[in-house]
C-alpha cells in the first residue's frame, strides 16, 4: 500500500512537469487501469450437461408431477424448485402448450429449506397437479416462502417415499451437470436431447417441441 502511494505521488509530480504526455505513459505502465469485468451472461446451454442421462434417469427413477391432458402428447421433463421465480415464469410460458405437450415437473430441493417441504406437500397430495397449480397461482402474491404455506416440520410426517422422491430428483439433476434451475430436457423427433431453461418464450418452446 505504501509503495503504491509513493508511485502515485511520483506519477502525479511527473504529470505536472514538462513532458506530461510521456509521464502519463509511465503512469499507465506503473498503474494499469482496472480490468473491466465482462457482463454476466446466463448460461443457456450448460457445457457439461448430459441431456440423455437426465432424460433417462428422470423417466426411470424420478418422481414428477405430470400435466394432465390428451394421451399421445410428446413428453418434456423439467426440474424445478418451488422457491424459484424463473421456474414460475417458465410454467407461465408453457401454459398455452400443455394441451399438446405432456410436461412432467420434477421438484428438487436446491434453494431453500422450504423447497423440500413444499415439494413433499405437492407430491404427497391426492391431486399433485392441483396442488402445483395452487402454488403457481399464489406464487406472486406471497412473500418468502413463495407459494403454498407449509410447516417445514411436516415433512417428517409424510411417507418417506415422497422425501426420497424429492432427493432422488435432486441427485439426478446434479449428476447430469445441472447447475441452474429450472432446467429440463426434450427428446425431439431426431432423437436429440434439447435443453429447456428459463427465459424461453412460448414461441421458442413451441419450436423446440416441433409444434
């Protein structure tokens, strides 16, 4: 720190003397300007993400909440956290497409201790989809915890298979390199595994789903 002050003082004196331009060049060499950090950009496609693994693991081992509707729809799997605003927005973007795509929402516990409690409440409900919709309908009108109000201690009274289901979902998305939520996967007609992430519009989603 003392050395830096001495350099600044010397540089200032040199700049005030004749030949200020040369002195300023010395200042730039001695005290380089701070490096401007690049703007943060959301990683739309995660570099280490394993789409096929995520799709197959969720299909075989995951515990999700399927969107009811006509049989024969194409399937998409999405991992979400109940306390995630971007998950809520992705649901809103998908609403117009639910009659043509069977989205299965897999709750995970990543953001808050409320996440597990709310996820268990949804999965263990006699109408999981209705409970999911209730959560989404009141999400914006509540403060933390957002959405349905639950007692976190109630998870201990729920059947253990639902708690295991939440943590199995969580382990699946982690081992397939999902570092952000929401994140999902769709298998298109070419057999390609396409990522689904926040900020996608209804129009972009429709193109991904080949509608």
